[in-house]
């Protein structure tokens, strides 16, 4: 009962704030929805958002197409992926990094991975890549440059003629420290990324 009273006080406090009207209404709606679910016993904090489930479905469909010839040879354990969203070209739409961590897609030099457009179409396939991938703040052809590790060494990957080079291991080796402002994506070992089947 005490928690319910605190939640109601929180709602009243938020609704009395006169800061940005739009932000207030969003917060109020979220609090009211959470309160109603909590009181009704239907709150589930582990639910995947509708946006995430649509992205997962989009990636699953694209992998069925991209790996059509491979599917018959793959086991059930081979058929899973990780993904992370990042806006690579500052167009306010996320692109999707899709990676794998099993023996079908990984070897001694690294693993295969994809970058997909927001609509699911293929931007790039990469081979011999270790995770995570680093997105730098520098860009080429309006797409951020990447630092991709292959066999323990970072390589600078730049967009050229609408594509990133598919084999990072033969690209220019990165010299010096990794830029602190780089963003890490597909940190499969370090982060707790969700694993999805396809």
C-alpha cells in the first residue's frame, strides 16, 4: 500500500510540474500505465518493445534471404544472431549491426557480420572480424569510419563508393590509441546482448 501511495504522489508531482508540456504528458502517461499494470498485476519489465520486435523480425527475414544457401547446412545452434542499432550516417534512422558468435560464422581470424539499412537491405557483409566494432567520429562519404579488430589488430574501415571493404584484415592498420570518443557496438562478450534465432 505504501508503494501505491508513493506512486500516486509521484504522479501528482509530475502532473503539477509546468516544464515542457510534451515531456510532462509523456512522463505522466508512462507513470499511469506502469501504475495500472502494477495494480492489475500485469507489469512485465522484461517485455521487448514493439520497436525492438519489429527490428528483430526485419533482421530475421533478411538473414533468411542472405543465408538461403547456407541454411540447409546449419544446425539449430548455428542459427542465432546478436544485433545493435546505430545511426551511421546521421540521417536520424538507425542502421543495424548483426553479428554471430558460433563456429559456423567464426574461425581463427574472427567472425562474419552484417550491417543492414533501416529498411533491412544490406549495406555490408564482413568476414574475419572480432567484436566489438568501434564507430569513430570521423566519416567518409557521410558514413562514420569504423575500427574493426581482426586477429587482435584494429584496422581502419572507411566507406568507399557506397560500401565498406568486406575484409577488415587487409585494410590499413590503426596506429596509436583507440579514440576515447569512439562508440562500441556489438560487444557480444562484454555486454549482455539478447540472442535471437532465425
